């Protein structure tokens, strides 16, 4: 039986001693979002100072400006973003350095990737992890997504373990201590297959910051960017990590792709696209619950109504872009993955995607997928009980009405909420 988990203190968190101690410690630190200082720190870590094309600096400054404008962000939230920026800058330096030393990286082919597109909380993570279980394909585990290139001094430890994995595992254990229920919502463990958006973030041009802070200023800046050059940068980083560790036939996924279909298609013209579709009400309540739960550590106070206003609008923007641009994708290599059909037979859906991609479902591949399903049953860490009305003051029917255009375009099944 799967445990049902209700979060009774979502609005008014009750912190344990460990959580309070962590917040007290970070509150004692000086967290300075000085761009030059962060750039210098990255150069010291990477061992050189060539960031490649200088245009990223404008986007770095816009990132910092948006974070500084979020007056509700707490010390731990600020600390996490500060550390993340330095990590991204360091990784950008390492990618550029590797490209200069090995120019053949730019010639690596990335044939016929499978790209999962869909709203957050719509089954994209399960789908990409299931496909990634096929040993013939290349995917992006979380430990590699956050540090795509090793540092110059990195080498396997006495047990043959990559230090990047060790660092990720350490941070994962700390995260689980702070927000243990996150495993039941989005289990971001070191070997979980994650989004290539982490690689795009090296160019400071993705929507990720919206998940970490209240940054409408960044949202507007990001939406005004011409993403073609930033998706080209993603391809460059994928070539880099392929050079370090093959094979080169990728399975990728990111919700952001919903609103960047033209740039995505221009960058990967021979890809197969799998677009997940789910009742937006279920998506909204799941995403907002996850965000509100994390906010107990990130923010000075929880504001569920503010969170609801922002994310109902954000999901609306993503879906309107999807409806607008869906038909740009090649019909022969695109499949709409309805959530209720995917949940009814996971592996059969993957086989349909393989058919569009021209990849055979071999006995070995099916064995890999079946083994993944057996080891990763739904609700393994419990099932969160959602309450859109009680936690966020929203009526599910009213929210669903806002997305009438989406239900008209795709045969999405409304869920009990």
C-alpha cells in the first residue's frame, strides 16, 4: 500500500531542530551578489578566465538584478542561488577550456535524439527516466547535469568514483535532511535522469530561476530573448559531455521546450518529439505544493496566494505557446502523450515513441525498461495528498475553465482534484 502524505503545515511551516540550525547558520553568512566577485571565484575554481562569448554577462547581470528584487527570499534561498551562479560560471569556463583543447568536439554528431516536452508535473520525468533505462541511449544523470565537466584536479577516488558524483551525493543527503518529503514529489537523486536545462543555464538564458525565487523581472527578460543562439549553446554543451562520455544518441526533456519549439526544432531538426499532456489543474496543484514546501527553507514567509497567481499564469503561458507552435513539429516524428494513456501502459507508450524515432524495441531494451518499472513503482516514497482549495484558495473548476482552449486542442482527460 502506498502511504498518503498530507502536509498540514504548508502555510505555516513547523521546522525541526536541524532545519532551524541550518537557517541560523546561513543567516550568519554574508551573501554578496557582486558579479565581479562571483566571476573571480569561478575563475579560481576552474583555473582560467576565458568565458567564451561575452554576451552572457548581460544575462548574468539580469539574473542578479531579478534576485536582488525578490525581497521575500530568505538567507538560505539567497545562498543557494549564489552558490549556483558560481557553479554555473565555473562549468562554463570548463566547457570553453575543453572546446579549445579538443576542437574535434564541435564535429560530434548528435543523431535523432528523442526529446520529451511537457508541463512540469505531467509525467515528463517518469517518461525520460524510463526511456533512459535503455542502455543504447545517452541521457543526463543529475550528478552530471550540475557539473558537466570535471575540474582540472578531479580524478576518480580510490574506489573509482567520480568526485562530481560524490559532491552531488553529499548535497543530496543535505537536501533530504532539510526537505524530506521532496522525494515523494520530485526525487532528484544523483543518478536520476534530469533536464538538459541545467546545461542551458551555463548561458544564463533559461526559465530555471523562476523555480528558485519570485522573479517576474527575469521571466519577462527571458521571454524576450531570441532562444536560437541559446539552444545552439545547449547543443555545444551536449557535444562536450558526449565527448567525455558516450554514446551520442540522446534522450532529453524539459518543460521549457513547450514555449521554445521554434528554437528547439531549429537546433535538433531530426529529433523525435514526445509531448506529454495532463489536466492543468493537476499540474498546477502539484507544482505549487512542491514549491510551497521548498519555500519553508528558501523564503522568509509562505505566501500561497502569491504563488498561485504566478504559477497559474505561468502554466497558461506555457500551454498557449504549445497550442500556438505544436503544428510546427514534424507530424511523422511527433507524438502527443496523453497522461491517462501513459499511466495505463508505460512501456507501450515508449514503444510508440520508438516507432516514431525508428528505434527498434529489442528484447534487451524491453528488459531494461521492465527492470526500471519494477525498481521504481509509483508512490515508492508515498503519495502527496493535494488540496488546491485549502492550501491555495483556488477552486479547481474555475482554474480548469481558464484552460478551455487547451482541452479543445488536445483530448486531455480531466482528473479528480
